C-alpha cells in the first residue's frame, strides 16, 4: 500500500461539548475544548480531522450543530462529523454547518438503505460508514458488529457488514476495534487486513495507536487514513515527527 498517500487524522471524541478520550469505549477523561484542539491540529499538520459526538446516539439526539459550526470556522483541513446522524435531514444540517463528510454507524445498521439514500443525496465522497466491532470467534471473520457507541452486540459479522456497505458505493469505511481502542498496544491489524481484502472502499485505521511503528503497521495492513486520539491529545506523538517517521519508511504522505 506504499503507493497510496497516507492521511493523518486526529479524532476529537466529544461529550457534553468537550473533547474526551476513553479506553475500550469506557473510562472517559477530559482532553480539552474542541475548537482549540482542532485549530492546534491544523497548525501541526493534520491532513484531516474527525469530530465524533460519542453519546448522541444512545442519548437519542442529534450531533451538536453549534460545535460543528465553531470547529468548521477554525479548521483548515477537511473534517468528518459523526454521532447521532440518523437521517438525510440531520446529515444535511451537519454538512451545511461546515462538515466536509458525515460518518454514520448505528443508524445505517438499523436501516441499511439509508447508506444508498445518503450517497444519492450528498455524493459518495461525503459519506463514511463507521463500524464498531469486538472479537467474537463465533463469527466467520472473528469480529462482530456493535452499535450504540459500542454498547450493543448485533450478532452480525463485521466483515460481511462492511461488504454490504461497500456494495452501496460508500467511499470510506472506519472500523474501530473495542479490543484495542485506547489501549495504545497497536491497531487491530487482522481486522484492517480482513476489511481491506473484502472491500473496495478506503479503510481508516482506528483504535489502539501507541507508537509511531503502530501507524506504519496499520499502513502496511492496508489502511490509508491513520486515525488516533489520545497519543495526539496528550502529546505522546506529534504529527510532524510521525510524518517524518512514515516517510522514512517509504510511505507517501498526503500534502
């Protein structure tokens, strides 16, 4: 995959208007103001940003549009917004507020035809489907889809779901493994490889980065967007050094 440029994507998980970070989807800690964080990441060379309202779905509400507007006014790179996007109307409001892409997970799992509706309305390049998963040896792929912010098991094989989503023409799939999320032990490489071999959509590596080598491993496994949160939020890894590290290992870096 070294022929494709890599994008570095800090992720701002948001709850109650603040950036937070957890481990295995729990143990949530405050990490700052979303506008300040977003502006700082742009200044440091982020290629993209993700803003995820992690409790919107389980609280039965929309993404905080006012926060999206404030972040949109501060950023200089494309950014993706997810959380509580359950209809064309909500997606439209998020995009009108300044998001470049929307990410949806639980809503499209419950209503798969929504993927096609979103693509027809807004274009495939503006739609990301996120897939939260956990390991389950009873699944053919070894991974099961979870929804509601990783709280609800579905009994559905994660790779089969990704293939179904891919069939609608979505351009990006963002799988996050509960087993590695926030643990800083490395991305779930078997998951990335399984997704990469099953779909034509771009794959975002998400959940588990703890070292610069972990990013290189994910890129080798087939991810072209490398997403992380805590290692960036708490300055364990800085983006310029990460890009230099990856370039030194032969990877192309997005400009």
